[in-house]
């Protein structure tokens, strides 16, 4: 369902999605969207925020009370942190800022429909300079979290946003996969703090931690004279090629710290 009060944009989106093989219905306001949901099931909703009669955030709040609900991709020109964080709190699946390229919408729709990710992201703090989330240990949720948090930093230079985003995703995936054992009933706690001079991310997983000397499958645990020793260990364990994650993160950020148990990590990126 496309919920958009701009008639031209609504028509263009419907035609774009129909051309890609999707069944599409378009409505112009929030109340009409909820009424249509009472009559027909939809897998995905593209939802504008600035709607007449009932805005998009109100629609999201109403959807939370339903037993079944479509995934929601929020579309808006309002990219303020308050709006974005409210969309996360109300369980929006993804967020896209207007104007956007047609291929971006097609990628988001295809990606949203391709996975069965129904993970609930719990918002513990929604201040723009202190965002704190509790997320289930599912790898599918990592991309969503990264996308939301990077939107909050849209005013940063592209190279800074890219390096912070890659570092964050690598560490979050490690926490989900190794600390949380991919168990959706276990949670990873994420905090993102920002000041005019720095960004600080903290990721705490539910595992017991690790010791670097035990990470035979990771390059960070290699002896100095054997930089590729971990490749053999990964082959023996049947793991995918890789194992350079922590080393790559260290090259992208300014400070990287683990607690004693090493089930919590903090990284800092200084600005300017």
C-alpha cells in the first residue's frame, strides 16, 4: 500500500511498483489507509509522514495495536532526529528521505519483502545526542539499525558516515552472532552518544565474552609472524572467508575499547 497525499508521487510510485510485478493500492491519507487495512491484507506499506487528517506517526502508533500489520517503510522530507526516532519507537521497518531515486524504493521494497524479519526494536533513550536501543540477536536487524542511526548523522561528511557505519555494523554483527548466538530471545544493547567533537558507540552483548588468544578464527588473534594463520582455522571450522573484522574496525575509528570480559565494546570517532 502506498500512503501518500501528493497525487503525482502516489501515482508514480504505484506505477513503478506495478511495473516491478507487485500488487499495489494507493491512498491519500492515514485514515483511509487504516480503513483499507480492515478490508484487505498488505505485506508492506510505504507511508508518508506529512499526511492530512492523520499523520504517518499516528498511523504507525495505530498499527502497533493490531495483531497483524504490514512492514512499514517511512517516507518523509522531515528528517529531524525527533521524527526519525519516533518512527523507530513505533516500529517502522525502514526510513527513506524524500526526494529519493526510484531504484532505491525498489531495493527497499524487495529487501523488506525478502526477509521474515519481525524483530522488535526497543527504544530506551530517544534523545538525538543519546540514542539507546535494545535489539534481538538476529543478523537481519543489523542493516536496519545501521540505516536508522546513520540517518541521524546525515550532516557528517560521507567518508565519516561510511567509516562509522561499517565499524558499527561489523561490531554489531559480531555481538549478535558470537555473543548472542543468533538467538532472537537474547538482546544486544546499543548506545550512540554524540557531541560536536565526537561520536561514541557502545555495544553490549549477552554472551560471556572472549579472549583474544582464543579467537583462532580471527586475524586479530594471529601471531605477529603469521598474519594469515586464522585462514586455516576458519577452513577447519567451515566458516566463510574473512576474519579481519576487528582489524578493519581499528583502522576506521580513533579509539576501540573492550571491557574485561570483552562482551562490551566502545568505539570513538573524533570530529574535526
